[in-house]
C-alpha cells in the first residue's frame, strides 16, 4: 500500500508537466488562427467605369407624311405646246419656282421637304411604288433645291441636280422611276449621302403629259407612293 501511495506524486508531476506544455501550444495555435484571420482582411481591388453600348439611329421625315401631293388629278390632256418637261433652274440663271405647264391638267410641280435627324451617318434615297398604265406616258423629273415655303413650290430654287430626269426632259417617264433604295447611286451631287447632322433638303417633283403623246394614253390611270429611305452610310 505504501508503494502505491508513493507513485501518486510522480503521476501528478507528469500531469503538471503535460499541462504546462499544452497551454503554450494552445496559445500558439490560437495566435496563428488570429493572424490568419487578420491577414484575410487585407485585400485590394480595382475596376473600370460602367461600360455601355447604344446603337445609333437613322431617322428621316417628310413634311407631307401620308399626304397625296398630286391629289386626284383627273381629266388630264396633252399640253398644246410643250414637248419637253423643263422645270425652272437655279435662281441665278433664270426664273425659279414650280414647273408650269399650259394648264394644270397638262403638268405641274410639287415640293416636299425631307429632314434627316439620325445620330449615325446616313444615306437618303428616294423611290416609288408605281401602279397603273398611264405611267409610261407621263414625263417625270425630280430635282433638289431649297427655299420653297409650301407644297406648291413658292420660292423654290433648284440646285440644278436631278436625281431623275433632267432640266429638259423628253425621255424619262414615271414608269422608269426607281422602285427601291439604290445603294450604288452615282454621286453626292445627285443623291443625298453621308448626312451627319439634322438637316433638310427639298425635292421638286414635276410631271408633264407632253404634246404629241400617244393616243394609247387615253382613259388610263396610274398611282404612285413616293418614299424616302435612310440607311447607315
């Protein structure tokens, strides 16, 4: 019994030595965890500004949207004297304004203001949807200019540039007018191209039922819807 009792102090000493070693180890592990946690809080980031994408636009408007500028012209007849459609030229070289035939039932002009207001560079082309059987007999011309104060072309002066027909037209008829956007138009002089800001241009549309027109033109009718289209240039 004395020998057994004698071993207890030795065990107590071992337990104390183990506790003495375990406490610093525990403190070391705890410190390591705290350090790692603190280290994770030190970060750094950088970023761009807000990126965005917005498409441009091509916008074209006419002053007579949905309005027939040649409204219900009936009982047309050939002009008594005119063989050619010759609208007035630029103001600097002579009279200006609308084309005037002998009678309003022989021919005439209307002016349309077209405005481009797109945010992208645009090309504008004019074309028509044409129906009926009179179109092959109507001489037709379209030139561009400025100054018209109304659809009747009051104050209009031509730029001298024709997108269809000519200043003394004898061979260009309504039936031959373009029927779709023409991306291969010859030049900026005859078409409205590379438009970069809000701006307007006037188009003068002129027609004539000329003297000597074929008798086959009698009793016929044609219609036309004129369209201006803008495409990104």
